[in-house]
C-alpha cells in the first residue's frame, strides 16, 4: 500500500469521523454509532480510490446505507421471531402430545442465538448436507460440522432446562425428541 493512500485515508478519517459519528447518533443512537462508523470507514478503506472529494457526503451515504441494511436485518429477525412464535400456536388437527413437544422444541430453538437457529434449520428442517449448509453460511464443511454440533448441544440443553409447564411436563421425553429432530441420534 502506497504511503499516499494511508495518508489520504488518515486525513479522511481525521477530518470526517466526528461528523459521521454525529450523523449516525442522530439517526440511530449511541448504541450502534461506533459499529456503523467503523464499518463506514472500512468501506472507505476498501474503496479508497472511489472516495470523491469532498469525502463527507460519500461517507454519510455509506453510513446511511449501513443503517438501512441494519434496519432491514433487524426487521427480518423480528419477522422470523414472529413466525417462529406463530409456529408454537397449536394447530387444531395436532395431537396434544405432539403439539406440546413441538412447542417445547420451538421454544427451546427460539432461545438460541440466530446463528445456531440458522444452522439447525438448514440441516434439520431444510435437509441440507453439511457441505451445502456450509456454502450457505460461508464457512468450510468442517467448521460447519463443529458449529452444528455445538448448536445441537445448546438446543438439547435449552430443551432440558426449560421449566416444566403443562405443555412440557416430561422434559426428558422432549429432550429425546429434540436430539432425534436435530439428527443427533440418527447416526
């Protein structure tokens, strides 16, 4: 990297960081400002040759797009969570025991981090092979297998520690169903 690129980036960063940060705070609050500003300047670094003079409007547009992407991602997560909750509502045609087991499984699934849910859904419900699921999430098949193993373990733990209710009276039975549902006992 030529020194003039580093010097130019440093000048852009020093000259614009505070104003980009203030813009992001005014739109989204302090909680996300540092992350969005860092991401905006990462984009500026990667596309340094495309950064026009003056750079501030361009950087503000980048920050705005990042905020918009974050809002969309949050909306998708909220939509998925709402759909997941709707799955837990018992269907009239279901047998009561199956409904309670499904509810316990989905409730346990809902407590997991989004990355774990995605892996379990890709392999368990979508039926993807580890290689196919790895391509979806952007990691190697070996890494995916490790992450999937950990996600399955966390799901089993989440199902086991759920407080017993009228829907989850037999936690051990539900835990067994969870292990079967995520393929742990299929081997």
